[in-house]
C-alpha cells in the first residue's frame, strides 16, 4: 500500500482546499481511501460537498472519510455528503459511548449523518514545533473527529489491502 500526504496548511495558516484538485491529485498517485480532518462551520450542502459526491460517482472504487465536527450536534460540511463516510468520535474505552463534543446528526434530509465511529478522545498525535526545517518527533494528546477519522480510514485501508492480497474471496 501507499500513502499520499496533502498539506492544507501554509505559512499563512489553513488554506481552504480546492477539493477537485485534492481528490484528483490523490487519484493520480493511486489513492483509493481519502482521510479528511477538516471542514467548515456550516451544515449546508455546499459546492465542496457536491464535489466529493461527484468524485465518488466518477471514481466509485474510492472512498472519502471526513471529520464531521465537534459541536455535539449537527454534521458539518463536507461530511454531510451522500457519498462520504462521516466518522464520529468515541471515548477512549471499550464502550461505544460517543465523545461528548462529537457531531451526531441527523442531517436535515433525514439521514443519520454519522456512518461509523472510532476512538477520538486523547489520541496521541504529532506535535508541531512551528519549524518547517525540522523533523519534529514529539507527540501530544488530541481529541475530536479529526482524530477518529484517520483511525477509521486506516482500518479501512488495512481491509482494502487484505482484499487485494487475496485474504478475502467471494467463494462460499
């Protein structure tokens, strides 16, 4: 398997991505599963959301996982798309209890909103040192759907790889 990193942060801060460019660049490098821990503060069905949905129809073997937000309620765009996986965050335990700020849904059109849940509380994550010229190796605990989304997409990537390597078959 391969991994493609796409950075949405520049020296000016977070850059609103051109979703079409983002997805097609990933496709160009062989990405099948996309993990997106970013979004906006609206529940509207936006052009960005529509772009994710259109890409899924054009490239049906791909799947985008998107963090739906940490507002304890509505699923934010673009996780409110019809052809994406919105990943809710659970507490870090053996229970299926949602982490209290995790988005929940339902969506305005009646769909549940959250497709899958994964651990999202106190997950060890990279700690930036603000210096682009270093290979910072420090960690920090972080919580939210931005932590649960890569976990869910990573587990899916393992299943995809196992399928491609022949671990699963459609033989009965």
